[in-house]
């Protein structure tokens, strides 16, 4: 799917397949504003393009991607706190927006735009569970420096978020990830991955990632599916009432 959908989608930002189709991990290309021209090289391969917004001048690049006539699903990643820039970014003709927890609630639109919350994988259990009731469609966990290989430590962090948060989970990956690493993320409950395009080498890797995603085993039982079974058990089960000792004695007689 590389066109904007008119019907509501589970992930909130038009990246999910229709319910009748086989579930598939989504691939999002992440670019900085100065590299916005790179999106034309991958727009036919990826499911969406994400543009970094770290200053007011980046809004021009964001608009360029979001208003592309090639029907590219586009979004911005807010890394600026100035209310004026944030408000303009949310007003852009985009499909979705990634923003940090420090974003003012009154600036977050309630309609039209898919909202994705960027969060720290090390958040406490209580805060992670609270996200399930937040007005966002998905969550993104992205390390400051994405390693070229997926470590067990990182996989555990991702899986922990998938267990605790009843939202689609997106995470950052290296363009060099192998099929084994991508399968591990899918099994852990990851719905979409973000890969940064920094140079021609990373552009060349996009085609390889698309092939890997197409070969993933989607028939396995995903860890994300267990989330709904865990959430109802948050409240302690009531203990059975104690039987009256006198009644027990009468029964014994």
C-alpha cells in the first residue's frame, strides 16, 4: 500500500494493510530536511517517508514530501519545542506526525492527522501502561545511535514496550539488519520499522529490506497479540470470601 486511504486504519496513520490482507511489517524511510530530495529515490519502495523537523526552516521540506503528487504517505518527526513551529507542523498536509512526550496537549490535533508518540524504552511499567489511554495511534522507540546489529538487550527493550503498550509499536533499525534480526522484531510485536537514509549506501539497502520484509514468516504467534490478554489482569483478583467457622463446625456435626 503506497496510497492514502480514505477509510480508518488501525495504526492511525494510514500504514496498515486492509483487514482482509495478510499482515505485513511496514517500512518507513527517515530523512533529514537537507536530504529531502532522497525521498524520490525510495518513495515507490517504502510505505511512508518521515521528515525530521528540528527548526522552522524544515517545514518547507516537510510540505514538499507531504504534498508530493506521487501519493507518498508522508509525516514529520518533531524535534523542536517552539510552539509556533509545532503548531505549523501539525497544520501541514501530512498523514502523520511523530512528537515527544513534552509536546503540549493543546497543540495536538484530535482529527485528520495520525499521532505517533516518541518514547523512551526505559520508561517505568506504570508510564508505559498509561500510554494505552493516550490520544495517540502508535508509539516510536528510536535509539540515538542505531547499531548495525540487533542485540538481545535492544530486543528485550522493544519486546517490553510491545507487552506493556496496547498500541502499534514502531522502532528504528539499521539498513544492514538481516532477515533473522527483522524476524525477531516482527515476532516481538513490532508493526513498523524506521530506517534513516543518510547516504547512497543506505538507499541501496532499501531494496534488500523490502525483500526481507516480504519473506518474513507472519504465521507465527506474535508477542504483541498477548497484550490484550495481559491488560485485563492489571487489577488484583479478589480473594474468595472466608467461610464462617461456626457453619463449618455445624456441617462437621
